[in-house]
C-alpha cells in the first residue's frame, strides 16, 4: 500500500497526515457492512449549524447493488471513471438546504456537509481504506439515477475502497500514485490579525 503522509513543518495528527486521495483501489476487496456503518457514524458526528446535520449520503456499494453503483459510476466525468471503476463504494454526498426546525434557508449546509465528508474520509483512513472525493460528475444523471429531489444539493461522489497493493500497479500507475502531494506555503492561507493579499 502506498503511503504519502503530508510533509508538514510541525507534526500534525497522523490520521490527517495520512489521508490522501489515491486512485489505485483494490476492486476485489469489498468493504464490510460494519465498516460502512462506521463511515456513516463518523460523518454523523460532525458538527453542524443548529446541530441540524443537513447532509444526506446515498451509498452505492458494488457488492450490494451493482446497478446503483454502475449508474453512479456512469455519472462521473470520464477521467474519474477510469480509476473510480475499481472503488467498491461510490458515496454520493448531498444536503438539504433548509433547516428542519423552521424550514428557513440553511446557508451553512455546504459548510456542514464538507465537514461531515471529511469525517467520513478520516474514518476511512483509520480503517485502512482510501477515499477520493470527486466534483467531476453529471448532477442531473445522478438525480435521475438515484431519485435525488431537485431541492437537494449534490456536492460530490466519494470513492472509497481498500488501496491496491503497489506491486499490482503498472509502472505508469505507480508513478502517478507516487507523485508528491503539495500545498502552498502556510502564509498564503493563514494571516495574523488582518487579511493579507499575496
Ligand atoms: C470537492 C472536491 C472535488 C474534487 N474533485 C475531484 C475530481 O473530480 N477528480 C479527482 O481526481 N480528484 C478530485 N478531488 C481530489 C483533489 O484533487 C485532492 O483532494 C487534492 O488534490 C488534494 O490531494 P489530497 O486529497 O491527496 O491531499 C476533489 C476533491 C474535493 C474536496
């Protein structure tokens, strides 16, 4: 399994450092129901505005409902399909856009749902799984295929599965998977006291 921990100035929690968006999944290794439940629990315990938990996830498990999984795969951008085809789980991230308690607009629904998705991805890392979120998909295709209401926002499809063993990859795939992860310098994102353009 390929590991690409974040290269950080200061030590950070290992689960955060170790999560990365690989593309080489093991298509022959299903994810157990208990592990899937743990992924859902992790997302459920994310914080949210008013504790409203606006996120809703549609879990498409190739080993349980190949039809739903296939339709979700086909809604992905072509470049994503090439590798996501090996991920046994394709999880569609959506959110409701109004608060449950008063039906008014919840303008934090995207913020909260991103937090829930990251919780899910970190839980995946903790379970030895790999996760890869995708924004490249055809939302209308997904709506039709999975009966997602028009009022519900669709944010991403998250591919989850066990990483493929490095020795099962072609030289080209291996090279791709081993590319260094990069971030801009801290100072480009974090400012002391006042906003800074850079
Ligand atoms: C909202 C969102 C959309 C993304 N869309 C895609 C995508 O369509 N295809 C893809 O290969 N990666 C996609 N990614 C993965 C990012 O490219 C990846 O997270 C980023 O390069 C940082 O790498 P890391 O996750 O390994 O740290 C997406 C990630 C997020 C959070």
